[in-house]
C-alpha cells in the first residue's frame, strides 16, 4: 500500500477514521486539521483530536487558517488520494484536482439527505429513525459527488448528538476500511446522487439553538437532544439565559383541558425532579438545565438550592 494518502479532519469523528488508516498500515503522509483553538472559560489553547493522534505516530500536521488560500504545503506532499472526514472547511477545486485517485469524503448521513455541516444534529432534530455514513467522491459543490458506499444505523429514542456521533465515527471507519481497496484499485461502481431527494443540514446558528415552545412536546424533545452536548438548546426566562440539556415528553389530555388557555412556554408545574413547561400538545418536562452563571445540573439538584422558576411564569 504505497499510495500516498493525505487525511483531512478535525474532531472525534475524524479521529476514528485516521486511527483505522494507521492501524491498517496505509501510507498516511500528512494530516490536515483546523488550527488549535482556545477552549473553555480559562481559554486553554487546545489541539484538535486528529492532530493529537497524528503526532503520536510522527505524521506531519498542517493547519491552514483558510485552506482556500493556503494549500501549497498539501500539494507538496504529492498525495495520490485525499480522504476527508469532518474537516470543517470547503476544499478548493485546485486541491481537489491534484490526487490521481481523487478526493473522497466520509460523510455522516445517508446522502443525498442532509448535505452540509450538521447532518447528525439535523437528523435527530427532524425525528429521523435512521441515519448512517456515506463515502463519496468530492466535487466543488458541497457533498454532491458520486456515492461509493453507504452503511446505516438506527437512531434510538434516547440518542443525543454525542452518542450518535460516536457510533457514526466507528461506522465510518469500518465502512472506509471495507471501501478503500476498491478506491485504490479504481474498481468501485460509484453512483450519482438523486438531486430530487437532496436535503440540507446547515451549521446551526445561535437562533437555531433557541427553543420554540409552540412546537409539540416531541419536537422540543428532539430539538434538545439534537443539540446535546453541543451547542446546546436554550430559552430565556425573565431575562436570564437558561440552557436546557435533557427532558421528557409528557402528552396528556388533562393538561390541555386545565391549561389550554395558558400561553406555550408557561411553567404549569414544578416537580421534585422536573419543570413542566406547556407546549403545543401537552407538557415538556425539563430534567437537566444550566442557568446562566451556574454549572450544568439535574433539575432535582438545582431545586435543592435557590430556584428562579415559579409556576405561572413564562419562558420567552
């Protein structure tokens, strides 16, 4: 396996794929990752997990701030194949044209559904029951190249982004291991994507993280788990930002009978371990939260201290 492979990735999803390449003795001549970032309240400069993995094996790491302007170092590695997985920047056409075996991407969705930067988040938010991984050839248009292989997995009712992301990272590494020989031998039968079935999963904005209490309890539940553990969903209560990390669906006809006149977002009951908020078809029970300036904690622990929440008050 003498073909020169450049691997491009940043997060934990990428790390599993890189580990597979190294463990199976592929000739990874360089790793491209996002720059180190300051993380947490203490602003500690932290390297991406992929960089950390590469350095264990003395693999050169390149970290361009803007790859569309700074890619000559990658060209100088003379790659026969470029493999990307959750890299985080759009690869310029001039770089896509270099490797004789092309550029392939390990994408965390069943394309053509959920092209874009947040496919795992969006699949959960939309209440999908299945997702998976697609290996595809890269073209200039984002996630639009011919598909080489796919593998699917169920989305379980209690999955959040972190749990599903970890499962998909293992699935992606396994699928690439199965698929890579046919890519190197140029024997795979790649197929075009059906453009009529395309959907998108754009990177979430701050406004996308805000909870709309006019949704159903299930939709709020999916929104919260579809942003946990990052970036998190939030609401505003009496001017205070509140992150909502976990909750439960509680659909009850009696709730609508007795509280149907109240506005959605109103706290209708405070239990010892949950805060019941009225939504479109019942109640969403908040079970874990983080009030601005406080640490993340269960509602049960939070209510043991001084609570800002009162029945009859409303989340904006």
